[in-house]
């Protein structure tokens, strides 16, 4: 397994291009199942999760062709000849559950493996299943698989989510586009990735209103056509790299960055003493002064502070002046980066969903281990400003969500290299 070696060094300077959003692409790709006509996505990120989704769609009979070095995905689902998403693919990536709604809407039947948990939590899919039942689907759980049927087709209905779920909102939204009648989704997720999916579905002929708010209304249509759609900028990659100059000092421009994608996050950076300004081409980030101020963070559904940036923010707060309290309200086990940061000299007390971080002068480089996608990049950020060398092992986690992380950080002056496993 490869590792990444980071050596703490001075301020960073330059530009980092931000890719298309992994979490938008992973729901836009299954949307191809809703139409027999070609769906082409541009600005797609080159990530292992995208490869896994490609593998899954191909196993169902869809054609997915990578063009322009993986930045364009030309997809066609004209001949779907298999309606079973197998465990060996689904267990690799939980977003595989997002083929369930589209397959059900298109052909009235689907068998999808339950995804199982992951490092950050149990990650149940009960809300996905309840939503599809509200649209008339009959579901059976057998041998770890969901057997779904809607032989007379799906019908519009009201879906009341007890808690906000991004994936369940996406599954329900895609299924409802071809359901007979009107569907109302209450307490819907409001993430930019939901708006991106709705925008693409409208290009395909879907009738959707209210995306980006808590109530989405969909008028079902008989069929959807093909489309071409650019994937929205990845706000989590954006926020991750905004923290590099925040932690190291200097000034970096994040190309393609938009403030509206991360308002709550930018607000917290401002409180911590980090300046963020919009330019014609993106966002420029620089530290206001030498000291980072401690801030408290609570993760919430959009437009609140994103849970996917909690680990990275913790890396910044490890050397803040004072004590910061981070509350992780979305997932039950998302502080696995804390013990690794402690190995680097951080002072962090974790109790349940709350982490208290008492700032230290400087972190010290150390061998650390990546445990999940966002934890792995928070260790790299910490290593950028630590004294000495940090070796992050198990970086395959990184490859799921960050393309060319070494090249992007080297490009702004970081001392970082990837060591290939022998
Ligand atoms: C999406 O996961 C993202 N993944 C996650 O990003 C992100 O952290 C999460 O949304 C929250 O923003 C993709 O988009 C591929 P949820 P998802 O359903 O849809 C519970 C990353 O690092 N829940 O909004 O799985 C769940 O356990 C990943 O890129 C149920 O109880 O998240 C969690 O506590 C990590 N039942 C909460 O809801 C369900 O049926 C929010 O989960 C579904 C979810």
C-alpha cells in the first residue's frame, strides 16, 4: 500500500485547480439508467470511486466511456440486461445504492446488495427504502439484498424524511421523475449536489421544483431524454485545499471555487482569522495574521458546516490559540483522525460526538495511518505545517476522493511525495 511523505515547510503560494464533485458525479452517473438515450457528463473527477460506479453500471449493461483523460463520461443505458447490483461491487462503495431508485423507475424491478457499514458509521439505508415504498415499491430483504418490485410502475406520493439524508433524497428524486403523478419530498437534503442532480434531470425532461430547499415537488413524466451536463465544483475538495494556506501561511487561489458552495465553512475560517476573497477565477485564501483563533464547530446538513470538512478543520485547530470544540452531529464515528493527530503532538479529548482541541504551538511530524477518506487528507494538511516529516500510510483512502493530491500541493510549494509500495 502506498504512503505519502509530507515535510513541514513555509508558506504556500500559487493556484490549485478544483475538480468536479465526487458526490455529485456518484448520483449523476446512475441517472443514466432513467433514459435509453445517451447522458454525457463533463468536468468529471478522476477518482477510484468513479471507476467503481463505472464498473457497477457496466455490470448492469450500461456503456460508460471515459473521454478526454477521464474528464468526460459518455454513458448509454440503451440495453440494461441485468438488474442485480452485486455485493462485491456495492461493498466497495456505498453510493452503489443509488442505482436502486433509477432501476426501479425504469423497469419496475431491481435487486441491490445492502451496502453494509463503513469506518465512519453503520450507514443504514432504511430511509432510501421507506422513500421508495412511499412511491409504491414492494421491498423484500433476503440474504443481504434488497429485492424491489413495482410491476405496475411507481406512483407519485408524499415522502416525509425524519432526518435529512443526502443519498435517500437523491434516490427518491430520481425514482419520482418517472412515477405516475406528483411526488412531494419533505425535509429533503439541500446540498449543492442535490441541485446539480435536479438541474441535470430537468435537462433530461424531468419536472422538478424546490431543489435546494427542504421541499421538492416532482411531476412524473413518461420518459426522459438524454443530455449533456457539467458536474458542479467539488466543495469538499475546495474546502480541503483552502485549509492548506490557512495551516501553512502564504496565499493560494483555488481555481473554480465559489463562496456560495461553502458559506458556513468560510464564516468559520473568517472567525479563525483566515481571509477568503472571490476573484474572477475562484477564491483566494490567506492568513490575516500569524495566530489562528480557536473556533467552535457543529456539523450539520447543508447549509450548515459540512461533516466532510470536520476532520480537515480539526487539523487547522490543532495549532490555534485556545480551545476549540467540534461537535460531529451527522455520523457516529467520525473522529478517527484524532488519535493520529495526537501522535503528531495535538491535544484532543474525544467524548462521544464531541472533540475538544487545545491548540499547541506546533505539531511534530510522525508516521500516521489514514482510516477513511477525509481523515487521510486531514493528516496531510497537519503534516504540511508540522516540524519534520510525516508519513501517511494507507493512502488508497485518498484516491477515492482526491485526484492528483501530491501534484496539486507540490504546485503551491509543498514538500510532498508519494512512495509506491514495493
Ligand atoms: C453523503 O452520504 C455523502 N456521500 C457523504 O460524503 C456525506 O458525508 C453525507 O452525504 C452527509 O453530507 C455521497 O454523496 C456519495 P446521509 P450519505 O444519508 O448520503 C443517516 C465523503 O466523505 N441515514 O446524508 O450516505 C446516516 O447514517 C462521504 O465524501 C440513516 O439513518 O449520507 C447519517 O447519520 C462520506 N438512514 C445521516 O443519516 C438512511 O437510510 C446522514 O447520512 C440514510 C442515512
